[in-house]
C-alpha cells in the first residue's frame, strides 16, 4: 500500500454517521467499529474515492500536522481497516 493507493469499501460494509462518530458495520461478520476525529476524516476521504496521499493532505491541513506524519498515520489506519476487511486495497 502506498500514497497512490485508492482503497475501496467492500459491498458488505456499511457506514453511518451517528452523532460525531461514523459507525462501520461489516454485514458479513456482524462486526462494527466506531471512528471519530482524524479516523473519521480519513474514512470520509477514502469513501469519496481519494487516494491515501490525498487523504493525508487533508489530515495535514485540517489538523496542522506535518505531511510525513499524516502520511504515516493514514497508511497505518487504512492498513488496519484492510486487515479487518472494512476496506480492500
């Protein structure tokens, strides 16, 4: 996975905004996860079809962090979602 990657949401994964949190539900396994803050911003960017690099640029801008840190955080978070089957790379 690299900054040009554009992960996709599998058809069995649903997301809904609940208050300040986005809830991710894997209909196949019944597992759900809540994401908020930076994680929610990354999810929204990915769900809009942006690359990991584009998502990192949004994080760097909105949260005033350096680009390298934002890129590493985005890749780490998205990798965890891929491991759990909530995204495909």
